[in-house]
C-alpha cells in the first residue's frame, strides 16, 4: 500500500520544521499581537505552503530559484506535469514582472493625504535625510563581503521602511533575497514603535523633544492638492527616470483621490483592489522562503542590518530637523524629522506619543505626517537611483 | 574584492542625489504653494477694495 501512496513525512527536513515554527510565529504575531496582520498572516501561511514537502505549490530549480514558468501556451501542461505550481505562476506574472508591487503602490497613493507635506515643503528634506540608513547599510552590507552591490542596495532599502519600493527594487536586483528582505522589511515596520524611541531619546534632549509646535498647519487648497502629484511626478521623472514606475503609480493613485471626480476609482484602488494584491504578495513572498533558501547567514545578516538601517534613518531625519532649526525663527520639534522613516503612520504616531510625553500641550501628529509621506516619495527616488546605478 | 569606487559612487553619489532631488521637490512644492496663496489673496483684495 505504501508503495503506491506517498506521504510527506519521509521528505521532511529539520529545516522544514524550523520554518514551520517561523511561520507559526509570524501567524501568531499577526493574529494575537496584530502586528502587520495583513501581510504577516499570508506570509506565514505561504512559508507553511512551500515548506510542506511534495506539495508542489512552488517548485524550485536546483540553484534555489523558482522554476521558470513557460509561456502561456505551455502553462497548463507544465502545472499538470508538476513542473511548476500555482505560486510559481503568481511569482512570475505578479512579482517578477513587478505588476503587484506597482499596483499596490497605486492603492497606497489613493490612501495618502499629502496636505501635511504640501503645507510644510521642508518635510521633503527630512524624508531625504532619513534615507541615511539605506546608504549606511549599503556600505556595511557590501563591505562585509556577504552581499554583492545589488544585493547590498536591496538590504539597505529596508531602511526606507516602505514596502512596495523594497519589493520592486529587490525583484529587479536581487530576486533570490526577495523572501527574507520583504519579510524583514514588513516585520520591522511593525516594530517601529520599539526601534525608534531609544534612538530619538539618545539624540535629542528633553528640552528639544518639548519644543512646542502650533497644532494647525496652513490651509491647503484643492487646486494645490491636484497640482502636487502631477508636478512631483513630472519633476521626479525628469530627474530620476528609473523611479517613474513607482512614483508614477503612487502619484496617479493620489490624483484619483484628490481630483474630486474619480472618487469611485480612488475607493476601488484603496479598497478591495489593494487588499487582493496584498494577500497575493504576502502569500507569494512566503512561498519564496523554503528552508534551503531562507536558513542562511545572509538572512541573519539582513535581520541585523535592518536594525542599523532603521537607527541611522531615524538619526538622519533628526539631524536634518536640527540643522533646519539653526536657520529658522520658529523652531521645529526635531522629532518630526524622525518620521521621515516613512513606515506610515507608525513613525508619526511614535513622534506624537513622545511629543506628548515631553510636553502634554504638543500635538505633533499632523506635523510628523508631512515627513512621513515625504519619506515614501524619497524611498521611491532612492529605488530609482539604485536601479539607474546598479542595473 | 571590495570595489571602493562603487561604494563611493552608490553611497556618496546616491545619497547626494537623493538630497538634491528632494530639495528640488520641496522648492517646487513651496513655489506652487506661494503662487496659489498669492493668486487666492489677489481676488480677495480686489473684492475688499470694491466694497
């Protein structure tokens, strides 16, 4: 009987079992601790799916890459013959082709309110300075000898703390690291409330954290809101052409939101549309983590380097805000610079909470949302720069 | 073998370009805001004078 009927027990490795534990932990974090559940639950389940031997949902080549998907004509036969699985198809047509991360960014644009950034354009400077972590980690990762230049750039961009640009860049430059990098990026975004406060406390005095800012930002007209995404897209596209797909989708989504005549499209883009794409992304990314690909020194290094990236990103934003304070009469609370590490809206919430602790009269949330959104634009620009330099 | 030229180009150049691009974007956002506020203020001034 057992000659005809094959169970998976005999093919289980210790690596698979360890991956089950990791998957279980991610699912637990998502469900019990509500940490990025929209992504961690599908990623955790994707890890389970790919680590159950003989399941065939995601087939790997001997070199550790997802098996190549044939053209549409031969697709069905290849699935039937067990040469590829459903998740191979999703990976090839959704992620390798960059379709899913870009469409998710469209949805993110439709959810983004840029008014705080428009009201205080210096926010862009904080968003740019907060990319310091990306470049510091690029240097460390590359000089460690564990990563080549392209891989180091993908590890670094975790510090931008923005999912779609991270997935987009890694799918293009280092597809083999897509699983661990995406997992670490999204997990650490959820850990921003733990990672940022010690760095902020270390680099600011209590007096600086207590600097009062008027709660109201200037009024932003509807016309300004409409002009903003179009202008930003055109200028960014001219300066960094490789960022066009990311910034184009982001700003198009935002235009749908602010135009006032495409509400239904904006609602669709920011509703079920982005939800479907997000769980497809999560599931497929999870399936990129079979034990033999995930359990490596590179993965451990990525986990460690991401902390460095977040710390330097936070520091960069803080230092930029302190620099601006040297030139302005009405002082800025330097903590809002730290929100340039986009992680929308977690880092802005961290600033709000710490601001109220230092000075209960302070209400910094809207001030911090400006650098928060600018950080998302900055990370897309950085992804474009990396693609231009390394591809 | 570490290619230090690559490190300098990508880390130094890349960060420099990022700062420069974002400064340009902030200047544009500031200029658009300035023009909008001026053009909004003008009709209000004219209306006040007419009264």
